[in-house]
């Protein structure tokens, strides 16, 4: 892990992104929005190194949540200590299935961390590859300015996102690719300036659209023209902005807005 850890550029990126999407005049601290941003992303857990007592972070994917919490090491500790941990020849010769748990206790340690390539200013990110300025996001792959997200790849300015690829300036977007300036989107691709849409493709300036393709200035799958759309958007975003500034989040999400309740 790099020594430098500065949350300032990440906070600045979040403020810029959420203000852009919700027309906010002032954005809150990112940690104040943590519960809202993490509603639908995979859990991250803070543990303690068995060797040093230092924090070890792990994300709920692969087998990391199956590893015993009291046997974890940081990636650097595992690399340093691993080669020197071994049983004696006598101990190895006496191993059995029933006796293995006790016998291998002195070598059985695990790490839920990996870091590949060049990584800069990663804070509480357990797995990464060639990324920078990320916070409580992992794995982060070829990404920058991401936080409270699971698996942003080739993305930047992505917050509260789950499994997004080639996305930028997005908040609370899920299982999507090639989104720009989008908010509360699920299973979408090639969309820009959209919010509260599901299973959509090639949308621009659309809201509350479901299972749709190639729409412009649409609400509820109905194209309404730029002028009318912008009036509608302003009204919705103004209301959403007031709620967000009051509670650091919104009641509705793409997963609840269509519930009919």
C-alpha cells in the first residue's frame, strides 16, 4: 500500500459529482452519506491483523468472508512472513486430517488483500490494480476517484456503485457499462444524463425509463421534447436536492421507485 493517504481529492470528486447530478449548491461530507451509498453494494469489513494488530479490510466476494477473522494478515505481512512459516519435518510427517487444525496453526494465515500495478492514494481499499484516489472501494481496477463502490473498472468519479465498467460521474449505478453523468441506474449501458432507469440502452436525458432503447428527452419511456423534459427534470431534481441536503440521501432508489408502493 502507498504511504500517502489523503481523502481530500476524493471528497472533492464526490462533491463535484453529486452537485452535478442533483444540482446542489453545497455537497455534504462523503462519510455522512455512507449508509445511503452502501445500500446495494457488497459489504466491506474492517478486521485486525493477527501479526501486528493493524487494520485489514476485506470485501464480501471471492472467499474473503469465509476466511477466519483471527488468522488474517495484510498483503505486505503475508509476503514478508509467508516464506518463513513452515512445519518441521517431524510435524509434517505426523499430520492427519483430524489433527491438522491444531498442527498447522502456526502457518495457516490468510490475506484478503492484493495490489497489482501502480496504485496511489488508496484508502481502505483491499484489492486494486493500477488505480488512484479511491476510498472504501474494492476491487478497483484501472479506476480513479471512486468510493463506497464494488468493482468499478476503467471508471472514474463513481460513488455507491456496484460492478460498473467504463462509467464516469455516476452515483448509485449498478451492473452497468458506459454510463456518463447518471444516477440510480441498473443494468444499463451507453446512457448519458439519465436517472432512475433499468435495463436500458442508448438513452440520453431520460428519467424513469424501463426496458427501453434509443430514447431522447424521455420520461416513463415517452419522449417529450427538450423544453418540456428540462422543466420536468428541474422540478424533480430540485425536490431531490432538498431531500438530499436534509438527510444526506434519498428515500427512493431504482430498486424501490418501481415497486408501486
